[in-house]
């Protein structure tokens, strides 16, 4: 089952995380007009139809 995401934001509490998958498991659809929050020490990469 998928969910529609309206805001995508990740805060690394440890300061040591190199990569993070959102959501952690399964799939999700980004709602049209959704907001992406990328802090100055972060980068964002989107993958579509990734076969795992």
C-alpha cells in the first residue's frame, strides 16, 4: 500500500548518516505540489521505478 507524501524532510540526529531512504520500507507517492526540505549540509536525489 502506498501513501501520498506532502512534506519530505529528514533530520539526522546522529550527524553520521550518509544516506537515508524515505520511507524506510515500501513505496510512497509524492503528492503533486509537495514540499522538499533540504538543509545546507544535505543533498537530495530522487529515484523513480528503481528495481531492488
